[in-house]
C-alpha cells in the first residue's frame, strides 16, 4: 500500500544501501540506515549480532528475550525453539530490500517492537550477472556471485556467497557458505515463485571478556572453546493471483530445517569435596556431583588443577507453514478503500539436547575435556543433562482496512487473533513435560493526514503479544536454573508478554535546487505487560532462569533527513530510546553492588544494554562519473551493564566510530573499491556485563583473583579492505 497511508514509522533499506557497506552482513546496513537500530555484540563475533530496534531485540543468542518478528519473502525466520534470529543465514547479496515496520499486529507473534521484512531478488527484478570479491584485515576474504535472467514468462535467479575471517580476537574465526535460488513464472494476472536456500556456517564466538584481560591485550578471550555450527535448508512457494480487477489472492507454503551445534567452555561449580577430596561435589563442598549413572564422581584431577566444563548443545528444528491472504480495492461509500484479510499457520518440531563434560582450564583459558560427564547434580539448586522434544503450533487470523475519508485523510484499523500451543516432552524424565496454550486478539487503529503534498502527519495505536518460547517455558524455575541455551529444567507457568504501542510523527519530501530532500520525525511509547527477562541465578555462576518481571516501557523520538542528487547522497539521523522498569523486582547479579547476589530494581530504573542516544551520519560524493568517495559516522551513548538493573554501577562509556570508503569504475564491467572501518582506531566496547571474579584465576597476573567484575565485548579495531566487482 501507499507508504503515505501507513499510520506508523517506516524504514526501508535497498540493495544499493546494503552494497554500500561492503559487507555480507545485512545487520551492518540496518545499523547505518535505520535511526532506531543499533548492533550489540554479545557473542564476540560480528556475523552473529544482536539487532536492537527501539530497545527490542532480534538475537541469535538463546536466552535473549526476543522482541522482533523477522520474515524472509513472507517466511517467518525466527527459529522455533527460542525465537532466535540467525542473521548469518540470510543471503545478503540476494536481498532486494529490507523494511522495518512498527505499529502493526498483522505480523503476528513476537512483533512487540515491530517486524523486519526481508524481500529477495528474482529474475524479474534483477537481470545480469555480478561477481564481487573483497579481502583485507584479520584474514578476511569474501566473495559473492549472482545471476538473474527473464525468459518470456519465466525467470531464474541465483546467488552464492562465501566468507572466511580469522576475527580480531583469539578463537573468533568465521566461515560462511550460503546459496539462494528462485524460479518464477508470471502472466498479466498472476505470479508464482519457488525459492530455496541452504547455508552452512561455523563461528568462533569469543563473548565478553574481563576488562583486566582486555587492558593487556585487545584480542583476549575468557574460557574457550566457544563455537557455533549453524545449518539451514528451506523452500518457499509463493503465489499471487488477480482474481478480478479488485480482488487479489496471495499465498505461500514453506518448510525450513535448522540445525545448530554449540560448544561452550565455562567455569564450573564442580569442586573436590571437603570431607573426601577424592570425590567431586557440586555447588557446595558436601553436595555430590554425580555422573550420568547417578553415582558420585571420583576426582581424577590433580590438586593444582583449575576445573571447568565444556557445555554442548544440539538443536534440530523443522518448521512448516502456510499463509493465505485476500486483498480488495473496491470503493466503499464512494471512497477509495483497501481491505485485507488473511490467515497463517506455522508448526515446529524441535529436538534439543545438552550435556556437560568436566575438564581443566589452562593458563590460556582453554578448557580441555576429560571425558567425564555430569549427571543430575546439586541440591537444592540442581542441573542435569537434557533431552527434549518441543512442538509449537502458531495460528493467526488478521484483517486490516484503510479507508480514504478524503483525498488527504485516511484511517486504518484492524487486528489479529493469535493462538499458540506449545508441548514439551522430556525424553529423560518427566520434569520438562508440559502443555501450554496462549491466545490473544491484538487491535490496531491509526490515521494519516496529508497536510500539504509535501507533508504527511501520522498517528497510530497497536497491540502485540509474544508467547513464551519452548526454551523459556522449560527454564522458569529459580531452584533449577539453566545454563542459558544449554540446560533446561522445570516449567512453572510463564505469562505471555503484551505490548501496547502509540506513536505519531511527520514525514515529507521536497525538491530543492541541489536535490531531493526527504525527512521524518516521530515519537513512540511502547509499554510491555508481564515482560520476560533472563534472570541470572545467585547460586550458580553462568546459570539463570526466565521470569515475568511486570511492566517495562520503551519510549523515545526518531528523526532522519536524506538529501539525494546525481552527485551527492547525504543522510543523518538521531534516535533517543528511554527504556525503564515500571515495577519493583529483585534480580540475581554479580554486580559489586549486589547484596547476597541480588540487586533491588526500583520503578524508573533504566533497562541495561540499551543506549539512550544514537546519532548516525553518512555521505557519498561523486568526484567524477567514475570516482566516488564517502564516509559514515556512528555516535552511541552510554549504557548500563547487564546485571546493573538497579543502576548503581558506572555505565559502559559511549563511543564514536568513523568509516570511509571509495570506488573507481574502471570501465563498464569492472569496479575497484576499498574501505577503512574505524579509521581512528577507537577502542570501545558495545556490551557489558559482570562475572564472578573468583571462579577462575587471573593467569596474566600470577594466578591472583580478578578484582574487577566488569566483562565487556570489545569492538573491532581499525580494518582495511579492498575489492573488485565485475558486472555483466
């Protein structure tokens, strides 16, 4: 529909803007171009980012409360088990556009903060061929190839991508392999596509590191290995038929198979027993640590050994789904009107397993396994191996209508009914068994008014809900916490999250002598009821559980201006995101200000890991028809450390980063290009949390205890890249 009739903020990023970043990571373009988006790096790997929009997150990290729905060609790609979003699986070169939408419940479950809609290329809208190869700092080499062609009523498109990167930190290498293909057929009144994709990606995830190690070496890591192996294969059949001049039917059917294996070296709560050092105890020196057979483990480790554990998980999910939608454009009472009604169904089956192997931690913080695996251990707080089958079924019915009251004034209204059923089957015992059902109707209403041909005002109200994921439902008991994404325990009930959003603003365009000026400014407020957070366990370091924490609120303003001409492209934006708790609660924390491992949150405390201020600026200038130069800057304000929900500790400092790039078109076919990221070589961190200082010695300081509980994710230092692109 006409963007000017959408009663909400709309942010669109095109293929050209994605190519401008020189990156095969679409999150980089989103951070550059969308005012409210910021990237947070909890994994320590740039290809596995948390994409945060208005304080809501779409993250690949299991255990992160997800708040954005993400679609690829109409196929929901939030994975079935934890609603995680693996941005590394999206074939970036094949993206036609990405639209970030707010204030619309039609996008279904999890669209608390909005939805990210990724549309892919096909042979009708992309024709020709391109090969693009780039290399540079930290062992980066990447290449992509794409081809599209239309043959009468048929089209074909394919894209192949590969990346190798050693990473800027120890053990943070990446290997990415992706393919995407599309076959299409269309007539004057219909269009059909079959698109398929596969990916096989491997990552070293360095995660947060104690600041005391970082002060000695910027590439330091803390307890490794930490590896992720992600694989996906999917097929999506879409169709669109104009049944009459005013009725259009659209539909899709899809299947997606996702597999992930993780290996995570960590400190352990296992220790020699006080009464008999020849035996092992767990979380206390008189509570047995048991093996898989339920018998207390003997201690095979030398007295001087620093014990650790290697946690492994395997997630295998298969999701299927279908969507059917009808759109009508008949006039209503003599006025233009667009009516839309649709239904969707998604079903996912997941097999999840987790284990913990005891080992020792060397002076390089590498955990070496011993072949001894932990069974059910601990009292009253316990953990154990997991084998779980989870089935989730999501059904949605929605209807939306946009009615033109006058040529200038349009109103929109509608809503969506969501029904979710989640069944958990424990394949070892019965603790995880559960059957959970959630349902809700989410309304929306809004309007737009064209004040002048160059100025539009909008305002809207909407509601959205998020059902707890199978991961969250299986880890909701404080007495049996989980190593998030590893150990699932029991399932006290969780309530679904309900978000209520109101927003309003202005947008417009104006033709100037120097080019086309586009601008927008708006304000928003989103209030979550029964929000879900991952709560660290005060008993077990690195473990936690999920809990409803009452109400939270995210509000702010966004402003953006763009200037486009034949020789100049300029953009600038500012976003303020104020995120706060509205109810009092207690949260487990390793903060220096914690009392008995707990901090007291008061109404009005800011939510950690959400920077309040973000400023973005970028420019591209054509010196000649062949030679272009440009640059961009990002300014991000300070944020509270995760674990400092009481806002007592010093904040993680804000940062500024500057990038420059240039390109030269040698001839019609070949283009040389290069870029320098973080040209000033700023040393800053994008994420901060606290850790237990006494778990592992500071080997860089003679084995003494750590004295600073802060742990941060360092950003990439200055990096140089150059590439060659051939277009045919």
